[in-house]
C-alpha cells in the first residue's frame, strides 16, 4: 500500500485516471463472464448482432486495459527517474564526512538494488488495479446470481486473505533481515573488485575471503530470502487452496440448496474459475510489493539521514566561476572525527595558516598526521569544527561554502577520473588539450574527441596525469595535490616538481602539495609540517613579493602562521 501511496503523492491525477481505466477494464472482464454464462443457457440478444456486441465490448475492455497500463507505467517510470535524481542530488549536497560514514556499499545498494525493486513493483501496480477490479466485478456478479451463496464465498475468501496476511507478515521479518545483509554483501563485492590482485596473490587470503567473509554473508542472505519466499509460497498455496475449496463447495455442496439452480451452479463455477487467474496474479505480486516496501523504507531512511545534514546552500551562489587569486587564511581552525575501529577522536588543529597567490606550499609529515584532512579542509569539503576560513579577509560562512569550493582544482590520492571532460567546454579547447597531453607525455596513448577521452585503460600514474590535465583545464586560483607524484616514474616526478608546479606558480596560482618527496622540499616557498594533527613549527613568513620577513603582528589582517622557514635550499629531514 505504501508503494501506491508513494505513486499517488507524485502524480495523483494521472494515477487516478489509470486506476479508473483499470477498474473499468476489470469490471468489463467481469461483465464478459456474466454475458458468456447467460448466453450458455438462454440467448438474450439477437443472434445477428450478438457477435458485434461481444466483439465491441471485448475491444473496449482491451483498450481500457492498455490505457491503464500505459498511464501508470509512464508515471512509475517518471517517479523512478525522479527518485534516482533526488537521491543523487541529496548525495551530492550531503557533507563528505557523512557519505564516508554511510559507506559506498550502502549508497550503491540504495541506488541500484532498492531502486530496482521499486521499478519491479511499479510495473505490477497497473495490473494489480485491473486484477482487483476484475475480482470485485466477478464478486458483484456472484452476488447477483445468489445472495446466500455469495455470503459463503465471501466468508471463505476473507478466511483465505486473513490466512495469507498472517503468513505474509511473518515473511517480512526475514525479508528485512536479508535486505540488511545486502549492504554487507555489497561491501564484500567492492572488496572483491578493488582487491582482486591482492586476493589472487595469496591463496590463504583468497580462501579466507571466500569462506570466512563472502560465503557466510551470501549464505545468511540466501537463508533469509529462502525463509521469506517459503512463507510467501505457503501463503500463496493457502490462497489458491481456498479457491479450489470454493469450487468444491459450489459443485458438491449446493445441489440441495433451495433456489440454487443448475444455471447458478454453472455460473458460480465459471466465475470462480475465471477469478483464479487475476487472484493468482494478485497473490504472486504481493511478494514483489513486499520487497519494494522494504526497499522504499531503506530509501526513505537514507533520504532522512542525508537531509539531516544537507548543504542547503549548494548552488545558491553566483554561477560565475572565480578567477582572481586571493589570500587564504585559516584562523584557529579545528576539525575532529572518529577514527575507524578506534574509541577516540582524531583532532586537527587549532591551525593558523596563510596561503598567498603565486606561492608554492608543501604540506609534509608522517602518515596519519592529518595532511589529507587539512587538504579537505582547505578546499571546503570538510567544514571546520571551530575557527574561521577567510578568503581575501572575508569570513567564509556556511552560505558561502559552495561558491568557496569553486576556487579549487584538486587531485586527491583517491581521485576519480571521469571519462568525459564535464563542464569544461572541451570542444573549444582542442589546441590546449593537445598541448597538455604532449606536456604530460600522453599524446601517444590518449586523445580527446568531443570532450571524451579515447581510453582510460592506463596505469595509475598515467591516469593521474589525465587528472592533472583536467585540473589545468579548470584553471582555478588554488591548486591542491595530495601525493600526486607517488605513482610517477623518477623522470616525470622531477618534471612535476621542477616544471609543472612552477608553471602554475608563475601564473599566479596558489599551489598546495601534500607530499613525502623530501628531495624536492627545497623547491617550495614554504613547508608546513604536521604531526598528530598539529603544526609543529611556528616561524615567520617570508614575503614572496618584497623579500621582507613579516614578524607576527606586523600585518593585522593576517593571523600568525605556523610555518617552516621558506625557500629551503636542502632536502628537509622530515
């Protein structure tokens, strides 16, 4: 029922039209069986015109049936599309930290499996209306034939329905459990795909993955689904048995009833047999609706979770992309989050940092020191728990977050490379793209046509070069690279640090590089070292434009920055 209500909430007028035409089609089927039963005993119509009336009425039934299916199907497909788009928009607008907590497996299960169950249920709904109205029409005809016998039929049908509902209600419990297990199963499948090399290289790991993770979860999911389907089959059998019991009562138990003629017995038998097809179809559709109901509950729960922390400002700012560089300041910025499988929180900050146009800054430190978290804070993907982020001395408020993020081009260590150059008007930049591909030494492997890469079947290092190309094309004031060079060969790694970064710097870009490559630390204007979420050094800032050392407090618009002395000329021992 909640599936039908969901459809009604999306397009009440069209659904009601589909319901009405479906009911007409169903009642028309019932009229046909009454007509056929009557004609078997006595002809009430002129023999010459009876076939015409029969054919015309049958055609009307088929047309109403087709209209009902098409209307409801059109609405259901539109609702499915809108639901997919709504979920996608909510995911895009949700905070990154929340999405990381929800997990890829759960999000993928909601977007694929749950939506699939809804599509299957939506396809059943128009037929459900037709079949139910068909049954109702047949019951009305039975009532017209014999009121007494109709009461017996209704009592038996209600008994079958109650029995079905009791059994089906029990089936929903393992069905919901199976759906919860699907999230875990999707997580294992993700591990299978992304960890296939590691699995293949270690027999014990492979056996443990298959036998200790994948199989137990798949088996538990199978058992829960099997239990649910078994209960649904039992419930269906109960319903079908009720129909056969009805036929037996009509054939063998009503012969001595007063007022029950042979014509009535024949009419009841034919009508009940005629009802079996739509009733069986209704019963068969109920497990599908049950699965869809569980799926809709999961989707509604996800929508609620996403809505609780949704970024309502997304897209609310000026659509013109920023091009002017600016001074970026972090003032007493902190951020905390719970570490996986840990009982404590990781805290970053408080941080007081300044980034200038035309400056190359390295973020260095050990693994787990907070470098990547700082990068996510800088670009606005993580909100600061406290403190302020300022751009050109203007505090970035919650309402400014979406526009603020448009200032950054990034390549993170876990980057995703789209096949299409989305939103970059690539068709107008063919010459620039070819030049970049040559500079990145990819022109012999990759080309771009109509904004689409010819291939992504490349090494990780080469894919990172394509991601760098995308960042170049975005042409934003700030660039953040998270361990970009870790997958590059020595020659290209040197080219990245000595040429490509300097090119961005010469164009007035603020370039922040998270790196462990200590042999290139001397190329940075500044190195910021993190340890356990804290900046460990607090030295003065060397002005890039005047060569004057600014002591803390000399410039009141800029907070004291935690830095390591700029222009390191020897590899730093970090």
